[in-house]
């Protein structure tokens, strides 16, 4: 069974877990509920997840061959208990090796990592999506050059994994300007979100990829992403989607930001 590829929002810091034993802030609940339903929405349970987070960059695409422990609490100023959160899914070195093989066949140099902890772009959404931590996971880095065309091509190279039971997830935020928050942001973020959604759900796969690669031409692009590291996981997911149909999977609003998730396949 072929898995889709996904671009998901991972929220802000440990946003879903700020109140131990209680519901998150109402603002974050719709996003939490979307993430909680991800696995049930798939054609079958994946044998592994390959996840690209906006919080890890290396010169070459780097595959994590370990189990991501201890976790990397790469957020600041949150309650002490949020630095004790745990998500101990196993790694999947066989999937990491296969991903490195596929990238190599497409001309990409790859790196190997074994000891870096999974960052919060991994464990925060996955604690919601896979609370039992019972699906093996491989994290892959972005490239520090932040070239959108290269990240689309990386996704294309990895697309064969979808036929091997691997769910490819890009984890970022479709809007990510930390200096702009509040109701005054809504109009501009809504215009950006509509432009992005129109581009990445284009029914023509070649045109879709070209429009995504040229994302800076979209309305309010640099307002939405002063730096594009939280958008590039979308490029990998889009590339992995190949010629399959693209869908808006979820849309919500947090911090005054219009935020969307996308599904390919």
C-alpha cells in the first residue's frame, strides 16, 4: 500500500503540553486534533516514518541512524516539565540506509548522524500523532543552502519509500514569522496562505513544483518566512508526492497566523 507524503505544522515549542494532564490552550486544540488523527487517516499503519524537521540543517542531507535519544529540547523559556517530555520511538537504521541509497542514486551526497537528539519539530507533533511511540522513525536534515529546488529533488529521490510502507513527513509551519503575532497579522497571513495553497495544490505536478520552488514570488512570501527553514520541509513532501494529487489537509489559525497542512497522494 502506497503511503502519502505530508506537510504538517509542529506548533510552537511544546504548545500541546503546557498544562500537564489538561487540555492545551483552545488556540492549539484544532491543530492538536488534526495531528492526533493522522495515523488513522492513512491507508494502513506505516512501518516507519521519515521526518524532515525545520529545526535541523546540515551541509549535506543527513540521515539519523540512531534512536534520537535523549531528546533535544530546543526551545526556551517554557515551564520546567516541558524539558522532561519523553517520546522514545525506535529508530529505523534500515530505512535510513535505504534513504541514503536513494539519495545517492540521484546524485546527493549524504551524511550520517547517530547521537543527535530528535528536536521538537519531531517529538512534539509525534507525541500527539503516535503517543504510543510504536512506529520507528528516521529524521533527515535540511541542507544549509536552503535551495527549494534541491529539496523538491530530494523528495523525488525519496518517493520510492512510499511504496515500501514509509510515511514521509515534512514538519514545519506554513507561516513562521516570530516577530509578527496577533490579530493584525491575520489579513496578510491569510493572503499568503491562499497563495501558497493555490501553488502547492496545483493539479499539474510540474507546474505545482515550479510554483513551489518559486515561492518567493507568492504574495507576502518574505513576510510569512523571513527565513525559509520552516517552509522547506514542505518542498521535500511535495517532491515525494510525485504526480499524485495534492490536497489541503487542514487549515487553522494560531497567533494570528493562518496555518495549513498538505497531503500528497
